[in-house]
C-alpha cells in the first residue's frame, strides 16, 4: 500500500468512528418503566384485608372504597367495603354496598352472610331496639337466601354460625346451640362456631360443655386469645381458679393485640382477683376499663368494684359498681354488690335501693332480701 493510500484509509476510518460516536451520543436514554397501576386485586383489596385483620377499619374502608371507585362492578370490593362499614357502625352504607354485590353476583354467599351481620350488629348496638325491630328478621331472610345458593360446606357453615348469633341475640339459646353445632359439623376446622357454642353453653349453665367447646376452638386456632379468655371465664365459674389464671395469662400474653383487648385484659384481672392477687387484679382491671370499647364489657367495672370493696375503698367500689349497673341493668349481681358497697360507704338509703333493684331483676335472691330486711 502506498503512503498516500494509507493516509486516505486512516482518515476514512477516523471519520467513520467520529460519525459513529456522534450517532451514539445523540440517542435518547431508555425511559424508566412506568410503575404498575394499582388495581383492586393487586393492591386495594389485599391491603384492605390486612388492615381489617389489624383492626384498622377506617384505613381498610378507604382502600375498599377506592377499589370500588376504580372498579364499580368488583364484587369482592363491594363485599369488603360493606364489611368494613359494618365494623365502623355505618350500617346503611354497608347494606347498600352489600346489596350491590348480591345484584352483581347472586351466588356470592359471603355477601349474604355479611348482610345478615350488618343487620345483626345494627340491632345489637341500637339504644332503642324499637327503631330496628325488623333487623333480625331481615338478617334471617338473607341467611335463608344465602343457604339456597350455597354449594360448599364452609359457606353453609358460615350461614349457620350467623344464625346462631341471631338466635343468641334473641335469647333463643336452644336454636342457637343447634345452629352452632350444625356449623361445626359442616366445617369442624373453623374455630369460630366452637367458640360461639362455648359462649352460649356458658350462658345456659352447661360449664362442662362450654369448656370442651372452648378447648376445641383453641385447638383449631391456638392464637385465638378471645376464646382462651372465655375459657378462663368458664373455669372461674367452675371454681378452678388456678386453671383460669393460667389460661387468662396465656391469653393476655398471646400478642400485642391481646394486651389491648378489654375482655382479655379484664378476664386476666378477674382470674387474679380469684387467686387473691388484689394488686395485680387492680392493675389489670384498671387498664381494661380504660381501653378502647371498654364500655362493651361491664363485668370489668364489676370485678374492679369487687377489688376495691375487698381493699376497703368503698367509695371507689360504689363508683365502679354504679358504672356496671348503668351498662348492664339486668344483672342482679351488679346491683347486689352496689348495695354492699353503699352499705360499706354508710349510705343505707342507697343500699336499700340497690337491694330493691336486685330483687326486681331476680326473685328470689336471698342475700339481697336478708340485707334489705336488716336495713329496714
């Protein structure tokens, strides 16, 4: 190759390299991939369900509501939105959304059960039951509709479990027991009907049956701290105070949520009271009466009153027994011990009134009658 040709070739390759380099520099950088769009299935429903499990019902409602805004015909979104609204006491909204879910899918059994739950809770929480007098009848109608379309045993079991809750509200305990037992037959692995059966057996005085059912509930779900606390309550009623203390302590220590549940904390306090640990009982019961939804558990105020009465603090005892009777006016024990506390507080007139209320709620009640006779 002559010198001129070599120089020409070198210049040609250099020019090509420069052009190639310029072309590479001018290419745009690859675009960053767009974040995937959130949907009901990918985000709003799973996160909402997690928040429901954690008791964060307002946040859950937000997620389910956003799901329904994005996908108005999403049946599960409407169902979960209705459930969250029931937990928040928004019963009319819950019923509307659950009706929408049923209209879209008339074979979606969970929506029928959730509808019955909304009506049951509306009745249970109503101050004036006359304003919701038909709520339980409507709940049963929706369960009948749900049972007609149910094909799977777990769905049928959920229907019978909710029937049991409705019959319990009506104090029709024989039907409640029958419904819970059918739910257990259909789905024995579900802890809920076992626990509900145990609770209703306790109310009718079948303590051995209650203990068996509650142990079955715990075996089905060992982390079920509420059922374990109910077991402690049943053992207290059987005078097995050491067993009650053991179960109540385990229920309380299950997890962070169990330490904030007023029934669980209160039953631990009651068990400590029966094992003569008045200081420990006072600590637990004072805590229980200050927790969220404490007013749903009047027995915690009652047991705290018992602690103060035993400690000789009649004034604090009167205060707590008064709260217990205000929250549950049909329990004769609460009125009787309010009378005892009023006597200890040297208020004979108030004590006589309390014993009269005791006898109005339950007759005969020998201790109340004897003390009233002494006062008069």
